[in-house]
C-alpha cells in the first residue's frame, strides 16, 4: 500500500500503475486533472472546425468518413472526461472551465479551416502529431488515463490515414487541386509542430512529469519524430515542406529544421489566435442550446421514478 | 436522480465483447436514466463492434474494497503457494498430470 511520497515515487519508478483510490501526491493529482481535462477539451473543441465541413465534403463517402471521425472525437472527449473524474473532479466543473475560457485546449483548433484540403492536412498532420503525443501516454503511470489513451490511439490512426488519403487524392488532381493541397500544408505545418508545446528549455511541466511517468519523451524529442516521419510522406506525393532550413542531417540521422515562431505560439495560447473567440462562442452556444434537452432528460427520469413508486 | 448541480448521474459500463466471454468494465459515462446510459454506452464504447451486450450500473451502487485493506484481504493468499499445482514436483517420468 502507498502511504508516503517515497513509496509513491518508488512504486511509479518500478513502472507500476496508480489507480483512483491509491494515495497520490497533490501535485500529481492536480497535474493529471489539468492535463486530462485539457486533453478532453481539445477533443471537444476539435470537433468544431471539422464539423463545419461535414455538409461540404465532396462526396457521400467522404461525408460519412468525416462524420465518423468527428463522432470519434466526441467519444475521445468522453473517455478523457471520465478518466479525469476518477481523480475527484465533477464533469460539470470541467465543462464550465472550458466554457468560461478558464481552461485551455489545444491551440491548433484556433486556426481557420479554409478549404477541403485543410481537412486533409488536419487529419494527416494534426491527428498525426496527436498520435505522436498520445502513444507514449498509453504507458502513463495513471491507470485510467493510460486505458483511455489506449482506446483513443486505436481509433486515431484511422483519422490520420483518412486525412493523408485526402491529400493523396488532391495531389493526383488538376493544378488547382494540387495548389490547394500545398496551400493547406503551408498553413498547417508550423502550427502542427507547435502542438508539441514549448521547446524543452522553456517547458515548465516537463521534468516532474517525466519523473512521475506521465510524460515519457520531451516536447523536442516528439517534435523531431514528427518531422522525420512526415517529410518522406510529403515528398512521396509531391508536396513541398514550407521550411527553407529543412534538410537531412547525415550525422544525426535526423532532419534539421527551422525555428518555430514562438511569438505566434504564445500569442495564440494567450487567446489571440484567429479563431479563439469564435470557437468558444460556438461551444457556448451549443451548450446553451442544449440546456432544455438536459433539463427534459432529468425531468423525464424523475417522472419515471415517481410513477414506478 | 440529479445532484445539486443538475448533473446526470454517473454510470459504469460493462461490455461483453463476444458470446462466451464475461462482461468487462470499459469506463463510465453520464446519463439521466438507465435507458439513456445504454444508448450512450453503445455510442461511446461500441462504435467498432467491440460488444454484443452492455451492462450499465449506477456508479454509486458499486461498493469497492479500499487500498488500505489490501494487505488483510489479499496477502493471506501469499503464503499458500501449495494452491498452485506447480508447487508439487513430479517425478521426471511423469510428464503430465
């Protein structure tokens, strides 16, 4: 049984899993609540930019696929909220924090989705980066989070492939279609790399989270993997990475790449991205519009209980 | 059924993945009643044919052992290794029993 910080640290270091009723340091609990709920919020807000394109998908099959993907994102949000709730927080408090703007969600969803090719770029790059982040989280020391991430990861790879297949198809098309795909890559590449968070030297949560085995790799390590994985996928279909400094480095066995615009990163994080206000407004409207459904469901459940006696 | 904040109650979800296997805990969700809980469980936990049967149980109806009791509950089994067949060494000539 775990009763002290020393026992906890030893337990986690031995790669054993912590479960909801086990003793845990306050900092561990707080960090997990923050991280898991932010993750859940990101899944929920992530539905908004893609949801806009369901009615405009170019074929019935693409429409059905996008609908299934957006439904998955809702499911991922729900798995994650459930995992957060095992730490002793109320779902409604987490949702309130999202709606009031107090809680953060992934900044990537504060960029506009301008064309159908953006839906391709999002699946390929944004879900690709998410997978890169999430696969190590399957081994997270907190049992419920790790189990939720296993479910998510199983489903996420469909998201990335459907996105890439949109790009593949556009690159087989006419000049306008190919330019549309290139334009989407140009706009989504850097924000996707920003998804891994600040550079290691500026990352405030990294070292403790590594010790607690919440995090397994640093932001920069994962970002490098993303670059190395994506460059050949782009080349293969004739897309050009929007980075003049990008080149293969024989000595390191990795790609060198240009510096991220950190001013942009912090600016979007601070709420000044192109769509921050719109996303929150749409989310709030959906929540308010659904209030009568939630109330009616409760009233119906209570009425049924009464008539049962 | 609702608490002070008008939250829908929490339900634990158990799924039988195929005939012949038991129901296994897969997670939890909120719903106003059992019928909605089953509907939500279907949408959240069986989008890819993960199940052929669903149980939902109000989370507050589950009684659980506590980690503080784990020694008294589970440790006594520790010193009864003879409960496992491998405790008994068979003569070389006897391969299976």
